[in-house]
């Protein structure tokens, strides 16, 4: 079988490669029943080529397959399998022609591997073995170069020499680099000249000018082009941008904007305060602009110092000592500013420092008085009122030298122990002093200018009160001395000591003794231990509680002061029953009586009975107080004040179902006369000017007026409770046919009214008729 090929648009190299392939020696082949002989190869082909991006309307012819078995009789058919078979590539089963039915792109798939076979059309059996071949997609220049990493940002130090590498750009072409010049790229610069250049083959961007100054221009925008086909006509190109930033180097020295500065400083400025700020300008940035400041000359050395501000790079002048206008009114400083980080490459341009003169003028300030140093003040607590303790003095530091007046801050001398003479500053006592109450007085002295009371100076004065012997010694504690009945003669029953509020310089020395009256007693004696303590000893034995349970021993204590002071202190000694170890078990006559009489349990039982009796008495008294009051009311009590309680709860002002609220809220009825609460209103008084037209019809207006009067009385009554309360109204109205049925004042007035008609009202009023009828009333009162 032979292969017919078409070489559309193929170069000479490809054709020659095919010719060389076909000239290879044919392999040997054996057949059954025949001797070894040489056969020619039936499939003589290896690969086909098809052009990418074909835009024609008809299928693109790729090549032709033909078998030697095929005699043109139509008995052989050709079959194609593999990548793209039937979908991209088709074969004419009769002729073996292969066509491409779709547009191919080498960048998506550069080749296709297929298998071809010749079969018998009748039996569909292969007439020759299946063979594999490749269809390669031939490249055309259809892809422009692309900068996959663009756009670029690069930095290069300013003042860099020509040819300094800045950045390397890289463009990629998707075309076949092994075929033609479609993927061979060259670089060129479109924008950025004459400052930068690019190497055509490598894409390395370099500086093209020397001494590029960041302070003049710190950023450049370059446009780099990459073109395939080695830059020839018809090649495709792509561009990218490169932003080049010049980084700073220390190529500029600091410079003061002026050669001299002048500032005013008040003399009252506190130490460590900021006096002024100066700044040297540096065109550099970052660490290259950091500066140090120092004072190199001037009469202000030691009085001022200058430090850099790390944020603003200013030189901050700070006061180190107090200023005094009267002593020195101006200072001159020579300050140097220098770069902290110097680049040796630029030292040839000159020193990286600058100097400036600073003149500081001290302003006079009206200052407060200044105290002279105070000496230690000491006063005896025996000093009399008016004793001079010491003197303070202050001066006005200003040239005016105003007079000074002195005073004591009474917040530091609340009890006014001291006085000060306002003009001389002499301090004296104003009250007797007591060292034991306050040994040191810390008072504040004020010095005030006479011409300006706002100028005040304060000074603390410590006054120490010296001690004198004005306190007698006393017992150190309140002693409770126990004497056992079994104690023998010469036994130490107590060791006493003393204290003294005074503090002699040489320390305390106390002398103990019994008073003259008790020195010869037969019971106890005292021994001075010569160490500010004394021991109490018994002179005899056989002490008995029943004879004497308590002894009182006066002890005389004398101190060593001048003059010596003494005091008599009484030591109480109780006689107790002790065990063998000397521990007291019971003391005094009470214990003796208890031991001789009732036991402890009996005493507790007696005490419990007494408590029960007291509780019963309290219960009886309480029950009598809670006894109910009699039902008969006193004659003086007003029955109208009785509150009748119901179980129904009203709804307040929102409840309009129980009664008509309009009658209570009518504020138009105003009366001049007010009815008394403690007297039942008389009906004639209410109707003297306007009698009711009909007696059988109740007059609601009369009720409204009556309630209104009582309401006003309750509103203005200062004794009324500040909350809703029940007001009792005894007025019953005149609308009833029987007039008022109240019997409140029937017994206390001489009523001539006839109540005989009550007997005609039926059984319900018969009781009233019997009480108020003429026939029975005389009998009632006569009896």
C-alpha cells in the first residue's frame, strides 16, 4: 500500500523529510508455505500535517490512504479510529481520502494520534494489520506576546550610574517556538526614554542617564513592547507598563532656613520646660533625614540643652536651670544640626551639617516672695503664752522690692497655738503647749506682697515642743492581783511596773514604796527591784476569804524628773481558793456563800422560775390592754364619724356604674356659707332662699351643693390625709315626704313636730311612731 500526500503550504524541509523516510530499507516478511523471501512494505507513511486556523468553507484535505490489496474493484473499505476520528477527521471508505471538518488550533492541541485499517467490504475482515499515524497541526503566527507578570513595579536608588539594572520583564508567545519565528520575541521601549533602556533579547531594563535626582523627580512610567517574528514587519506585539520609583539616598545636607533665631523666655518658666524649637531642612526622607542637634558655643551651656524630636526632626531647646532676670537677661547659643546617617559616596559635596545662632531673651516676671532658709524651731512645753519661738523672713526678688506681710495658714494650726507678727515674721506661742498631746507642730507660713496679694509664697515650719516633767508615773496596767488562801509568808504575789508620759533625755527611773500609812501593815510588803519594777510580797500566811475577801494596798511611785513627781496607785488584792498548782478556783465572799449554801443547779432552777413568772405577768398585762371596748358609745363621740364597712370595692373615678359622677363633678355650685362638719346641717338653712317646688321630688342640686361644700373643706383642711379618704356626710336631704328621719338631735332639742302620721305608714314605721308620737313621748321623758 502506498500513501499519497498533499503538501499544501509545506516548506521544502518537510518535503525532504518525507522523501528520506520513504527511502528507508523495507523490512523482510515471511509467509506460510513459502521459502524465506523479501516482501515490500504495504503501509509506507508516518504522519500527516494540517494547517491550523483554516477558514475555508470546504473540509480541508489532509491526505490519502491506499492499500496494494485495493485493485479499484470496491472490495476494500478504509476505517479510521483514534483522537478526533469522525468528529474532526473523516475518511472516505472507498478512496481513503482524509479531511479535517473543523477549524484546528495548535495552541489547544498540537497533534492527533489515529489508527487506520483496510477491511474486506464483504466480510469486514482486515486485509492488512491496523497501523497508527499522527496528524500534526502546523503552526501559524496567530498569538501575540503577553507579559504574564505585568504591570511591573520597580525601585532603583537615585544617583545610580548608567546601566544599573532596574527590572527584567518577560513576555511569552503561545506559538510554536520550534517552527519559524512566530515565537521569537524582541523587546523595545516605547515610553521612558532617555532615562531608561531595555535589552532587546533579555528584557532587562537599565538606567540610561546618570545623576537622576529623587528630589527633582521620584517616579517614572515606562512602556515596554515585546514583538514576535524577531521584530520583523507583520509580527504581533504586546506591551506592559513598568513603574520605576527612585529611592532616597543621603545626598542632601541639612540646612537652616535662617542663620539666627530669637526667642523670649519668661523667667518663671519651670525647669525641664520647652523653651523653643528650631528645625533644619533636609530634602531627603526617612533615615537619611534624621538629624542630631547640639550646642557647640554660647553662654547658655549648662542652662539650656537641645534634643531632637524623632517625629518632626526639630531641635527642642529645654531649660535646665532656673532663670533670673535680675541676674542675667539674655543668652546666646550656637546650635549645630548634622545628619545622623551619612553616605560616604557624597562626602565630596561638603559637610552634612549646618549651624545657626539662637538668642534667648529673659522676660521679667513679677515673682512671688522667696523665703530665706528656716532654722530649726524649738519651744518648751512650759513656755508661757507670747513666748517668741523664732523668726521667718522673705524677700521680693523683683526690682520693686515690695514689703512682705506674714501670716499662718490656720488650716495647719486649727487650735491656734501660734501667732506671727505680720511685718516682722516673729512667731510666738498663743496657747499653752502640751508635748504629750502634740510633740511636733507642722505649720505653713504665708509670705504675701503688700502691693499684690496674688503673689504668695508658702513655707512649712516645724516647731518641736521640748518635754518637761509634768506627768506623774502611774501603773503600767490595771492589775488584778490574786492571793491564794494557802499562800505563806514572803511569797511574791504580784510584780508591778509604771509608765510616764514624759520622756526624759536619760530615760525613766522609777522608785516604788508603800505609803507612810500602810508601811507598817502586817499583811503585805513591797520590794523595789531597781529596774523600774517592784514585787509585792506577803508578810504572813493564813489568809481567809470569810475573814476578808479584798485588800487594797496603796503604792507610791516617784519618777526621776526635775522636779520629781509622784503618784499613789491602789493595788487591789483578792483572796481566792486555789488548787495545788496555785490556780484560783473561787474568789471573794460571794463564792464562799455559794459553797456554804445552795448549789449551782438550785440557783439556775430558781432563776428559771423567776423568768417564767415575769413572762406570765407580761402576758396578763398584754391581754388586758387588748380587751375589747364596750359597745355603748360615749355621749361625746360623734356617731357621724363611724365608718360603715362593706365588702364591695369601688372602682374609683373610673367606676360610673354605681352612681352618677356628674353630680360630684359639678363645679358650678358655689356657696358663700359653709356648713360645719361637727353639726348636722339644718334643712331650713339650705332652703332659705330657694325652697323646693315639690316636696316629693328630691332636689339633686341641694345634694351637689352640700357635697361641694364638704369637698372644698376637705381640700383646704391641713389636717386631712394626702390621699383619698372617706368623708362622712350626715345630711339626708329634704326630698323625703317624712323630712329628715335622723334622730341625732331629737333628744337634745325641743322639737314640736308631730310624728303621729308615722303610724299610718305601716308596720315598718310603727317602732318610730311609738318613739316619737305625742301620746308616748311624754311618758318616755317623764319616766
